[in-house]
């Protein structure tokens, strides 16, 4: 509880500062986490190494790893600032590519599953939706302790964003939102509860989540990949891609084929700026405990576990 009170106090104080000072303080804390976070640093470096590919130099990997810690710290700082950033102001701060894809998908009237990632500032993509008058539900992982989860949820919902955890109740809320023609945002780079399908990610077997694809296939909602990256202080770029096809010759596609298409899209965007990829959890099987890997049941095209 004492640590949470300290965090709230620091966050409140930083949130009152001009953004130029706030960003500098956030980067300082990111640098500190990078210096003292031995285990996390090794995990992030392993993730970054795969994203950059075998031709990347040690220097490139170290630089992107350090930037990832900076990205994590500035991401938290930007969440703290959200209550002071009305969604309408984002129109002047975010360069949007492919907005027509989202508008076209919404026009179908069956809702939109926005497939994003822990890349750049994903919450800003949600705020961008709100700025255009489109209600959005963001599916998140449960943070511990509960008081910390509640605090972050409060910061995220002040401007009208709906937050649901990746649980059965969160799934039901997602169905209701899509039935009303709204947007549900789901990340596709982390199997939060260990539920997913094993497939190549940057050329190596990884556990990839099924939630976004399954949600779209079950409801008929459009499935739209969208990613947001930071381009400068208070400057961002959102890329909205064309909807992923959910049918072939009039028949629903296999979930695995849809997920594979999402993964290929994710690879392109992570490779474009790996230093903004906030990947602080094991993703590849080689980094997971042997017990967890052996528990994944066999599947004809790979291994699969759990439900979305």
C-alpha cells in the first residue's frame, strides 16, 4: 500500500508539470529501470533481438532495449496525463493514416474489433476513437494489486473509455458493445492468460492470443489492425489497416489463418520501431518455463490452448 501511495503522489506531481519536464522525468525513470532491471532487461533484449532479426548488431539490440524501457515509462506518464487531455485535442497531435478503413468498417453496423499491440501508446488509439464520437471498450489484463488496477482504470476511463479485463465477464461486455455497433480494442502481441495458439512469430514458435480473431469470427464484426507510435513529444502517428477478411468463398475462415494474418501485420509494425514495443513478458516458447510449454496440447497445425 505504501508503494502505491508513493506512486500516486509521484504521478500526480509529474502530471502537473509541463510536458517537456514530465517527459524528461519519465525517461529518467525508464533509464533507471533499465539499469537495475537485470531479469527484465534480459527478457526484453531477447524479445527485441528476435524482432530485429539475425542481422542486427549487438549495438542495435542494446539501443532498442534501452528505448523500450523509456517507452514503458513514458507510456505510464501519458496515462497519468490522459485526464488533462480531452479527446478532441488529439486531432492536432495524431497523424492518422487509413481512417477511411475504420469508418468503412463502422458503416457495416456490426461493430469493429480493433486489433492493436503494446506498441507506442495504444491507449491513444482508443482516445482517438472517442474523439470521433465512437464508443470504445478496451480489453486489458488484470494488474496486481487490485488497488493499482483500479487506479490505472480510473485514469483511463475519465475521458469516457470503457475498460474490461480479459475475463469471461469482459468477453460478455465485448459482445454487448459489438452488438451496439461499437468498437472493442484487443491486443494481439501477448497471450495474457496463457490462452493462445502456437505459431511462428519473427520465425520462431510463440504463443499468440486468439481473442481478436475469435471475437470477430463469432460476432461478424469487422477486424481492423491498428497501431499507434510516438513520433515526438505530444506527437503520434496512428496507422489503421484495411479489415482482415473473415470469409473465403462465402465461408468463415479458420481462426488460425486469421490470426496468422494479424501476426504478419504485427511483425511489420514492431520491426519498424522495436524500441517502442513494450514487450516485458515471455512471448516465445523458448523463454517460457518448460512446464508451461509441455502443458500446451497438440494440434494438427501447431499447439493450441484455452479460449479467447
